[in-house]
C-alpha cells in the first residue's frame, strides 16, 4: 500500500534552499539534494487547515500569542515527552539557532568558555564564537560505531572559565538518542562544575526509541537549563520561524528575554501561532505515521549501503532523519570526496567537516524524502563508484 509520504512534490522554482540552491552551493549540475535538514513532505493537513483559516481572515498585522499557543505547547510536552511545562516558562523565538545565540549571551560573559560535544551542528560553534566566547571542544567517544559522552575527557578539559555546556539531544549529526542514564550523568557533571546548560532538543519528536527531556533525567537541572524546542523539524515548518524556548528559572528567563529583546526577536509573525497550534493540537496521528515511514527509509538505506556500497558505512540514527555516513573507505580527502560525490555521483550531501574536524571522514544524508528519492540516491552512488 502506498503511503502519503511516497508522493513526490516538485520543489524546484519555489525558493527552496534545499532544491534551488543545491547546484550553486555545491558547484554541480542536476544534483539530487539530500543535504539541508528539511523534509520533502508537505506539512500535515491540520497545519495546512490552520494556515488556510489564518489566510482567509485576510489581515496580517502585528501579532501576539494567545492562550491557544501556550496550551498547545504545554499539552504537547506533557503528552509526547511527559514533561510538565508552565505557561510563564515559555518564550517565543523565531528559530532555535537564534535562541542558541541569545542563550549563550544570557548565561556567559565575553571570554567565558562553553563546552560542546563534537562533532555537532555547525551553528553551535558560531553561537559561541561570534559573541566573544570560547568553544571548549570535547569530542564524543566512538566505539564500535556508537558515540557516547567522554566524561573522563570532559573532566580533563573543563577549566575555571567554563561556564556553560551546549547539549544536542537527539544529537545532530551522529543520530544518538541519549538514554536517561547518560543524561543523568551529564547533569551530575554540570552540577559538579556549576554549569548552565543550553539544550537543543529540536529533533526530540523524531526518534525511533524513547527520548528523555534533559531535566527529566535529573530534575535539579531544570533551574539551570534553557530548553530549545520547535515544531519546525517535526512538521516541516522551518520557514514559518516559530520555536518554543522553555526556561523554568525566572532570573535566567529574564536574562534570556533581555537579550532577545535587544535583537527585536520576541514577536511572532502572523502565521506562527496557527502553525504551532495546527501542529501540536491536530497533527499527532500524522507524526506517528511519519515516524514509521522515516524508520523504513533509514532501515532501507542502511541495508542497501551494507549490501551494495562497500566503500561506505552508515551509523544508523536512533533519532532524526539524518544518516551519518563514514566515507573513509573511498580513500579521499574531504575536498576530493565532495568533488567525487558532486561530479561523479550527482548528489548533494552535507560535508562532515562542517560539523567539526571529527567529521572529516563523513557526510550527512537527509532521508526525509519519498522512498523513490532514496532509491535514486543509492543508484547514483553505485553508478558513481561507491
């Protein structure tokens, strides 16, 4: 039986970064874009209906958030994540990347260090360095193809200048869904060293095993955490620019809001509330179906790489729709590999080096697309000589 997610949507010419900028950004022609993290699926009917209703009202002036928005966020966190959230804890942001920048400024001063487990989503580095802070890089430990926190190395690398830790949970790009035990150990490390935590949980709905909200693993950390959530990855709403930043600590929330206000980034656009409410209130069944489809794509891609692409090795993601592919078997430098993939295979993947030096042998592949796109990707890799 065909899934609703099997339908291919032609996004060319729509202003899509993923599709309309791939050839230019990668320096190729007729590339199959499987890079930037948005999905090739239409958003759910509940979201589309809410947006249509908003459009039909016809006036798009300055907007504020109503109780419907707060109730939707609170209800979602309770149902999907067993996490109690109070209305006053929620602060609107145009995006999680913006929130990471505001959060770093809220919890540190210029010259302070922020510890980051690498490889990691590139905006983590910029959110620290662009504001005069210092990245305290601590690589994840890789053993038997699985990444874990390296607590011994973290203890060695922490200094009196380290004031905060940035957590990516689930982790982008390696695809780990951290266990409750891992997160509790991380929380105890942060308590021991008096660290504030900026937790990016934007992929927390896109998991193939249970996800634990960071402070649910160690409740004492709730007062030390800025939790960044959003419907953008879950429901393909990145262009709507609506994120929910959850901060239980009143003083920390005040400091965060003060920074965001200086950047004029607390006001929602005219479509933000409709999208958030339509997603969290009316689209849960759609997400459940999506997760089955994504898991099918992940399993199929991993199996086919193992079967027919001997120079590649995939680390199967436990969450996200992003596959972290080890290309060391190609025997190419990162620059040579990118030229090979673009010129010979005609595919556009994220270069692993952009996530840190630990990613030099890797590419990140976006599998949130119809199965036919995954099949075409594998065909191009085989034809190109992988």
